[in-house]
C-alpha cells in the first residue's frame, strides 16, 4: 500500500486487475478505494468473461460475498452466475489492453 500511495501521490495512474473471486475482489476494493482505477473490473467485464468461459475454466464462486462499491452491479452479477473468473481466463484481453496502452 505504501507503493500505491507513493505512485498516486506522484501523479502516476494505477490500474488494478484481479480475479473475480470474493477474496480477490475484497482486495481490489481496498486498492480502488485507496485511489487506483479498476482495470476490467466492472459488471460488464465480468459478464463478458463468464460468457466466454469453457467447462475447463468454470470455477464455482465460494466464500463470503463482498460489496463492490466501484460497481454495485458486479456483486449482483457474480451472485447470479455463481462463477469465479480467474485472470488466466481473460489473459488475451489483458494483453490486448497492454498493447493499446503502450501506443
């Protein structure tokens, strides 16, 4: 968190991306609340990722539900689908984003 605060204090933008499971989203909430911007962390991003999951990557969502203050619809969508989405499942999208950001 010290690094995050240092980057933000120096005017550097910080984007944060995590798995869509409850513990990871809880951590994302703390980091976003501290000033980072979510990167592909919205309800629409989750819905898109779930629509592309195949049976080998479908992981049941377990654990205690947490609020998603940056996008309240995200928690609802995750409860409706009952699936966690791991970063490995959306890696091609993340890499494509990085290519665009580098331009």
